[in-house]
C-alpha cells in the first residue's frame, strides 16, 4: 500500500493530465476532482481513473483543450456541448452558469451533451449547495453499459447516478447514489487490489452470482439498486437515461457508440418559496429530529447523507491517502509513458 498527502497526489494528477495535452487550468480542475473523490473515500472515482483517461485520449474519446459551447440559452436554461473535453471541466462550467442564472432568476435547469466522464457526480450539486442552492444532477452513461434491465441478462444501462445536495448552516446534505447496486469503479478497485466483491453486486456471463470482480469485465453485469426489489433501481435508471441522455441529445445506453455522460442539472434558490433563514431553521430542526432517534445496538450515532464522506476526508487529510499496489503500479507505468516524475521517484 502506498500513502501520500492529498497535495502530493494533486500535483501528480494535474501533471499527468497536463502531459496528456491539457491546458494547465483544465488539468488542475480534473486533478483536484480526482483527489477530492479519493479524500471522500470514493476511490473508484479517484486516481484509478487516470490510466483509463489516458487510453481514451489516445483513442480520441476525450479531446483535451476543447472548449465548451452554449448551444441554446434562456434566462433560466442552457444546453451545453462539451465537445468531449474533460467532463469535469464541462460540468463545473455548467454549474457556474447555473448558479449565475439561479442567482438572478431563482431557478435554473441545464443540459449537457458531448460530455466526457464527469467523475464523482456529487461534487457538482455540492458546489451549488455550498453557495446556498438546492441542486440535483441526473447523469446518464452512454456508449458503455454494465447493467441489465430488470429481468434481462445483457447490459442495456449504465450505472446512471443521481446526486442531490441541500444547503444547511454547516456542511450541505448530499445524497450521491448510483441506480446500480454499486458504482462500476468500486468493482474496478477490488479487481486492482485483488479482493473479492460481495455477492449481490455482479452476475457473471452466465447470469450467476459471483464474487470475482473480473467477471464483470468478461461479459458479466451489475445488478440494479434494490436487491430483490431491483425493479426500483431499474426504474430510476430509466428516468436518469431519459433526462440525462434523451433530453440533451447525448443518447442512451449503447444506442450511441460515443462514450460519455449526459447530464440534467436543476438548481433552486430556497428563498423563492420561503425566507432563507426559515428554510435553514427547518433543516436544522429536521436533522436534529433524525439524530434524536434511539440507536440500534452497536450504532454510535445516526449519520446524515454526506457525513461519512466528510469524516473520511478529515481523516485522510491528516493521515494521507492510501493507494493500492495495483493502482500505484499502473500510475508508475503511466508516468513513465508521459515523462512525469513520480513522488519520491516512484
């Protein structure tokens, strides 16, 4: 296991992205996103993605340095075309545009197409909630599918996450979930670390439950969110595909060969409906009400959505971030290819 401070990993990530042909400012946005995901405990959306990103640059699936374009716009809406620059760059530009529109008009809705992988989706509504807005993001994946429709055996859907953030007087509440039982990247992390996965995540190519993460990449499928009630996750996934992919024109499933994300973003200023302080008071009272519940045996306290990530980030900022040997080896190889120096010489 390799342990490094967040600042060191940010410098490495940004250097690798810049060496792939990106402007320095864009490389810093992507690098910061990857490290913040790692800090929050979402290693599936952290530095493990860099070798994949490089492969996609070589294949022309991502175009470093391309500029985001506004295709359609009204005072409260916009359709953005990322032209396949880094998805983190496209999505952050959309959030900033949405915030400016919501500041002026109270609400905003934005749609993104031709958008490369945006990474951890929760980052974007969180950025808006930190500035006082209720925000939600529906993010479809297209071009690559890992999830079979409920009752099916062949992938037709991506993991299609939903993220919603609500401002508070402290850290925002953040619900950030895939509509599959788990993010594909968590299976990738287990594969790189040589660990088995829990039963109930993946079916192999014959439709049988498996604990071998490699089976997902050999014709297997992820299960939809919900276990025995997986029709619920399946239904949510369809909604995300249509809002993120059909509305933007990005496409749904493998009906399009282009690999990327289609996003639908909504921002709301709470003061459109009540006084801001009144809203925050209600949030405070409700969270206190939830936390006042008697605890089950073995439970220390009731956590709110987003609190586990906040605690993990605080711990990792102090103790450093662990990178498994398999992923670190891939980063060493990538750095050698791109001529980037590794921390401590590798």
